[in-house]
C-alpha cells in the first residue's frame, strides 16, 4: 500500500525504515521526518505526514521522547551552561563540548 504518493513510499518501506531507526537508537523518538531522511527523500505536499505518524503509533513505535529527558542530577558547576540541541542535552564549558 502506498502511503506517500509524492515519493511512492509503501507502508512496508516506511515501517522498515522506522524499525531500523529504533534498532539504531531505541531511546530516540521516531518521526516522519527521520523516516524520510532514512529513505533519502523529502516530503513534498505533506499530506502523508499525519498518516505516517498514525501508522507508527499503531505499530507501537516510540513517537515521543522517553522520560526524563535529562538525568535528575545537579551538574553543580556555575561555569557550565546546559543547552538542548536536537533532543539531546549538551554541556558546554568554556566553548568546548564536554
């Protein structure tokens, strides 16, 4: 069954890409955008995005970030700044990534 007629993506291809994403990083949520990137295409009209999201949810794939997003600890250093970059937490100390 074709879910994205702009890119001629089948349900099977989308599901296989989503399962590969989960296998590669089980803690990172699966999004239609990530699925498109794995398949090497871009959404054109976007009408399939909600359908893909619903299909991923129906198959039980992780669509949201697991809780908690950050460890429940105090980093304890006033010289550090916590910055959220692409759903991950990065500690920046004096212009270097720790």
